[in-house]
C-alpha cells in the first residue's frame, strides 16, 4: 500500500493545508510524484481537431503553426499500388446495385480491367463494355467518376 503524499488542485497547484482546498473542487492525490494533468492528452487532441480539417485530398493542418516533417508509412502492398498508378474501382453486375466488387487496376489497361471484372463478377461471357452510374458508356478508365 502507498500513502498519499501530495494533494493537487485541478489547475496543478499543490495544496499544503486543508484550507488551501476550496469547497466542491476536484483534487488529485499522488504518492510523491509531481502533478500530471490526466486530461492533457485529451485537451491537446481536442484543440488540434478544432484547428484541423479533413478534405477529399487528406488532412489540412493549420497554416499559422509550424509542423515537423512527416514521414509517410506505407505498407509494401500500398507502395506497390501507388507506384504503378493503380486505382480501386467498385464494380457491379449490370442491373444490380448491390454485391459490389472492388478491383485494383492500372488506368492504362482497360482490357486487363475487363478481364478482372469477368473473373470477379463471374460472368458467363467476357466483359466488353463499361458504364457509369448514369448509364453513360466509359471508353477510358481515366474518366471513371469519383464517388463523393
């Protein structure tokens, strides 16, 4: 068992006598170590989230504060996907809007994408044409619309 050695108020000031503690306040008891605000990490996180915003292109950090250099951490699989210009495309069998399949493909090779669609969707004959949500024919994978 450890005995209480020091008493701190919520603002971090140490209370040496009982008269130093106002009525109905939170106090923190330690066994001798200095005061550490238990909510500091949460306060820092909330402060940062108020100043940071998310966009379709990623996180936008505050401009008035200098940031340290960030080091991207990518898995080998993700590195391989980003190096060759591959994209993930969600595909559905014609006439259904459910049971979609995600296909990862390079944008340059439409025929390879059609072959992957044939395999994933388990079509009886090879896939030959692509259409967007509005029914417009897609001739180039670079024109596939982004989902919001």
